[in-house]
């Protein structure tokens, strides 16, 4: 295990320190429940100090030419690439996902940093014609000020890197609060920025509970934006707090993502892809394919193959070679999944596999849970509507693709969606009719690429991250009018009335 795992600290104004009252909380490996570290439990005083520093260095940082800011990001990218295996190991130990998936997340972080670094020379705006002669019109970009970044535990490396690099390249300073389940990989992010030469105080790091550290951030009006990813319920609370200050925000929230399997789908391709979309990261993905809506004619064949596949998935400690799926993040998360298994049974859905813990020696040490499939699920059941956030998929039967699209839309969420079909008409119909921020054809609901915008509609939040919109999020546009006629315009008031 990396030595750095043992030194989690707050980073405020470049100083590494414990929380102001000395309190800590534990972080444990979800596969073994072993203690990984005691982490400082930040206080509202720590948040205030972090914001004070972010404010004190803001004018220097925002006046640093963007190509120079980009040099730091390029160095961040190089360090990530060089140390990707060590970073992936920390991610697996702390979050539980299988090592190959952890490595893919680290590489996604690298891709984002390098993509955004190029904006240091590309933060374009535009010049436009004027209604008047000898007058120039243009739009310039200005940073927002101090940005608050609050992130979840399920992608604890890539999600902060969707937010921090574009905020910094645009000239903002940042206060970063990671999820309390995964502060160690977050600490590594901050250390990498320091090693890459980021000036002290530009990126500040405060670990600790959302109810304490997160709320202290929300209550400080000096933060000009909150960039948040997490549950829809938390997102609503954050939106309410932001409304008080009319503060800018991005909210990337939960999902209950539909995958339609049409009669003409190629099951050799669809079944493995949907197994991945539903169960990778133990189903703990905002984009997990948790509602599989299958056309009648192909339904039974699909179910037979899907259940067999789910049953055969290799579940275990993510550090072991060959393991595909790791544990759930916490004991509470596992208890929540068990509650939903009971609810599903009571609602009358048929459980064809999974539904319980493992009782072998190794897996009973961690929060493991068997991949679970419910069939004969109706779309109004809670198991079809609530974000379970675990290895539980519901299969819902539909008469045809039109009905499948209606079912797909019958949810409070709208993050990702997919269809398996060889019929272009059905593919385009589902892309245009399904209310979601992301749409796939012949791919599961996961696997976004960093140069395209990512985000959802309805209760999945609003705003988009990554892609060309990233810079848009972290800058204000200022319309600029320059009159170089040096003349008195005919409509100006005269000085003597
Ligand atoms: P939570 O909403 O519980 O937590 C997210 C972050 O918010 C954590 O850092 C948490 O701190 C903090 N927080 C909690 N309460 C408050 C509060 N009152 N004020 C300020 N901050 C607070 O989400 P999870 O971490 O459990 O993440 C899983 C959720 O994230 C799922 O719903 C998933 O769908 C969603 N998600 C959405 C994505 C998207 O892009 N749409 C991508 C990935 C995940 P603490 O950890 O200390 O509680």
C-alpha cells in the first residue's frame, strides 16, 4: 500500500494540517473492512480559512496568462500518466472497484486534464459586427471567483478532475470537499497539483462531513459557484442554498437509466454489454443500466442469457486478478440493497438470481453482494423507479419499441439511455424521444468520453460537464463595446438641453 495513504491532511493555503479541532474519521477498505487511514474532520473554521486563502490569491492567479496556467495542467497530466498504476491501486483499495476499472478511471482523469489544458490557448470567445460605424463589439471571458467543488465517492478521481481543471484554467481559485468515503484518492489529486507547481492557496482541500464542511461552504457567499455531483436529494438542498445567493451551479445527480432491447438486437453483443452497464462498479454508477426494457418476442431469450451471465460474474476483492466486480462501498449501502430486494419481492417482481450476501471466507469480510436480476418488473414498482445504486437490474417487458420509449421516459430521472437495435428508424426515434442528457445506440448506458458534454435532465440535474461546455461553466461572458470614432453620436444629449 502507498505510504501516502497514511498521510491524509487538509491543504489550506498550501499548508498541510489537521482539522482545527483535531478530530478525525476513519476510512476503511470496503473489500476487507481494514482501516486505511484516519482523516481530518474539517470544521467550519477550516472552511473559512480555505476560502480566505482562495480569496487572497485570486487576483494573482486570475491575472496569470492562461497558457501559463495550462503548463501546470500539462504537468499534472504527465504525473498522472506516470503514476497511473499506483493511483489505480489506491482507488481500488479505497472505493472497491476492480483494478482494471480503476485504471480506466485514472486514464479518464488524465484525458480530461490534457483536454482542458489545451483550453489555455483555446479559451475562445468572439468578435461581432456593430450596429454603428467605427465601433468594435466583442465578448470576453472572465473567471467567476472562488469555486466550491463537492464530489461523490463512486468516481472519486475522474469527477473532481471534470471540475477542478476547467475551474483553474479559467482563472478561478477552488475549495474542494471530497466524499467522506474516498478522501485518500482525492488527497492524491491535490498533491499532484502541488507537485506540478500550482501556487499555494489556489486549490484548497477540506475533508469532512457534508453536513459540516459542505454546508459551511454553501453558507459562505464568497463562493461564486458550486460544482456538485451526488444524489438528487442532496442536489435539491444545494440548489436551495444557492438560491439564497443567486449563485451559479452545476448539479450532476442520480439516474435510473433505461436500456431498450429491441427484437432485432444481436444478443451476442447486447448481453455482455448490458451486464457491464448494469453491474460494473457493483452497479454504483449514476449511468448504470438499471431498467432493461425488452421487446416481447426476444424477452425470454434475453432473460435466460442475461441471468446466466449475471450469475457467472466474478465478484471479489478488486485487487485480485480476474475479478470483475468489487464490493459495495459501505455496510449501509449493502443494507439499502437488501431493503430493495425485499421491496422487489413484496411488489411481485420475480428474482431470478442473486439477492444475498456471500458466505465464503474472503467475501464475508467485505460488503459484497450477489448480482441480482428481477424480471416481470412493472415500471411503477419502486425497484423500477428508485435509484438503488447497487448490483440490481430490473427487466421490464414491452409490446414494442414505442411502448419501450414511453416506459423509458416514465421516471423522475433523465441521465443516460440506450437502445440495442439494427433498425435505424428505431435508433433515431429513441435518440430523439427519450428524455436524457446522454443517448447510446448499441452501447450500454455507460462509457462517456471527455470531449463530449455529460449531464442529465429532470431529477438527474442540470448543466453539463466536460466537452466544449467545460470552459463555459467556469467563466462569465462580458459584452464589450469600443467606440473608436471619437465622435459625438447624433442621439447623445446636448450639454445645454
Ligand atoms: P451524496 O449526495 O450523498 O454526496 C455527494 C457529496 O455531497 C459528498 O461529498 C457529500 O459529503 C456531500 N454532501 C452531503 N450532504 C451535503 C450537504 N448537506 N451539503 C453539502 N454537501 C453535502 O452522494 P454520494 O456521494 O452517495 O454519491 C452517489 C450519488 O451520486 C448517486 O446518486 C449517483 O447517481 C450520483 N452521481 C451522479 C453523477 C452524474 O454525473 N450525474 C456521477 C456520479 C454519481 P459526505 O461524503 O461527507 O456525505
